[in-house]
């Protein structure tokens, strides 16, 4: 856990919602586990236990509180802050890797044996990969039960359960209630065709959260056909493990409203995990603001933009391709060039929605046709082709479970990719919180606008006080550059 026992006890006594998702509070006398902000009466100190994950509480024999729904909270910021094996594994588990490929598939992607991986996760998180995946399946099932009317048999298999019996037993054990009773108590329902799930979700976050800033960032780079953005929404197509999806995100004061259309409901968990990473909804704004706001150079910007978030990704390859195209050119130029690539090589959606009609090109297609379809320097097109070929034949893996240093090294071994691009990809694909792109012109101009030196070495030296949140400081510097001179372009 990111907090100690004494701090956890104080958070529970104060019903502090800032700690929801950071740890689980279990009560010995009731056999129930809750989020820290649960409105129920605070138990005696000796009756409180704390777990790092819901899976750990379930493994210890506790069931979820029906009142506070401890699974319906932001995820722990720990998984991005710590880039060790446990943190990387947790990111892949929430993406559904165990359900799709089993524990062996998870271990292979992380580069460890199943035995070692299970031992580390049990020691660090209180449950092994199967237990962690089981908790994630239960959460996905609850969402489908409470927000759709599809049959329970379809819910079971969409959530990743191998049988209807396993589904029923797990829901009763985790939530202490049958699926029928759970659906009957749901306050809102959404009619969804059984074959093409449309799910209405509320994605929680820790306040304050500048979701509007992320939506603005994404909207400035939205590609026609692939994305559609407006002042209060962002819609995009996604390529998912079992099919495709279209998500529409709308910021609200307490959550992000998400309308998710899937061709296969088994992709629900993966889609939600990727959208949360896209908006950086699991960040800890209090910890970030305390560090960055302590610097006089950033204090006013932090106050003006409370809850700054770093835009993430739903597709690692897409981010890398866009970064390669955007090297050393403006956002507008990069957007235009990438739109031509998507128009020429993108895969049309079987069920388009409004202006969203196309998927980002597959790596196999880019490897074969990128040089002809991409305008501009031949060297850039060859780099795009080389990247796509490496992904297509398995030489380059781009997923959220990669080791930061290893991914950067793999990227910089490809001709045409340097430190700026590898760092930018680490920040957006891995959610690395401590990356500062001092090679970025707009970031340097933003530093100058705040009264700092624009020299990269000087910025790097000053930025030591921003660690471990330099990625968030970089977003503030980009915003300062735009505010000082609207013509300045941010990173691609």
C-alpha cells in the first residue's frame, strides 16, 4: 500500500474519498471489506484490517460492502508510480491478459516464470494472478449486471467466467448477493442488444481532475475518421482483443460519463482499463499538487489547473506511429499527415458511429504500404515502416506491462527513433509519471514563460524538485507555452 496503517486509520475515520482505491478496509466483526470513504459507522481500531487490493481481501474471506461498492472506485496510483514486476503485472491483469492467455501468457509477456510471478504478486499484493483476475472479472460482471439487460449467461462469458455456475458462485461469494438480486436493486438500466453491447458507464476519479484538459489535448490531435472531439466530448474507435469498440467520453464533476459500443462484450474490461489510462483517471492529485505546488515557478499554474493529468493511450502502436510522424513538426502538420495515413490504410468499421468510421491501420498494413501512403520525408516513412514491421513480427512489444528502460532501449535501436520519441512513448503508453521532455521546444518555451531558463540542462536541474511527477510538470509547461503564445505547438 502507498499509505501506512496509522494514515489508513485516519483516512477511514475521516471517510476521506481521496484514498478510495489506494487500499481496502476490512472489518473483522462483519466479514465485509469497504472503500475508505464508506459511510458506515467506523469500527473499533482492533477490528480494522487493511489490504492492498480487493483480491487480497477476498482471499482472506471478506466480501464486498453492498453500500459503498468498493470496486467502483479509481484504481490505485501505485501501479504507475511503481514500475516493478507487481505494478506491471497489475496493469496487464486489468487489461484482461490472464482471462485471454492464462497465467502462463501473463508470465511470458513479463519475462518471468509462472512460479516466480505468483510468488511476487502474493507477497506484494496479497493474491496471485488468478485471484487478482477473479476480482477484476467480478467487477466487470457487476457493471454488466447493473447497466444492461443482457442475459446472465452472456454476462458470465463476457466478463471472462468459464461457466455460469462459476459466475453465480463468484458473485455470491464476492458481493454476498445473487446476480438476480443485484440487477433488481440497480438504480439505472440500459437496454442493450445482446449481440452488440452498448454499455453506459461512470468512470470515477480522484478529485480534482482536469479531464477537460486531457480532452482538449486529444481534441487538438483528433484524426478525422478515427476520432471526433468537441468542447464537451471525445469519441474514438478502438481495436480490442476480441473485436472493435467505439467510446464516447464526457467529463462531469464527479466522474466521466462513458458510452461504450462493443462488437464483443468480452472486451469490456480491456476497454475500460484502456480508457482509464487514456484519461489518467487513477492519478493522485493531492500528492502531485503538493510536490509541484511547492515550487514558486509552478504554484500559480497548479492553482489554475488543479488535478492536472497526463494523456495516456488506448493503443501503444498508434502512439508510437503518431510520435514518429510528429517529430520536429507542428501538431497541425503531424495531424494532417497522420490523417492521410488513416484515410489511405485504416480499416473501415463494420458499424460506424457518426463521424467515427475507421480504425487505425494494422501493423501488417503499415509495414507493407506506409512508404507510399505517408507524405513527407522518405526517412520518416521508412521509420514508420520499420516500427510496424517490428510490431507485426513480434520483435517489438508495446503494452502497458513493459519495463520502462527495456522499452526505451528497444525503441532507440530502431533507426530514426531518438530519446524524445522513446520518452514520449514511455510517458503515454506506460503511464511513466517522471518523464520530462526537455528536448521539446514547446516545453522549453513554457519554462521561459514561467520565468525559468529555456536551456535543457538548466530545466533538468531545476526539475529535480518535481520528481516523481515530472510528467505532470511537463503538461503544465506545455499549457504555459500555449497561454503565453497561442501559436506555440505542443508535442504530438
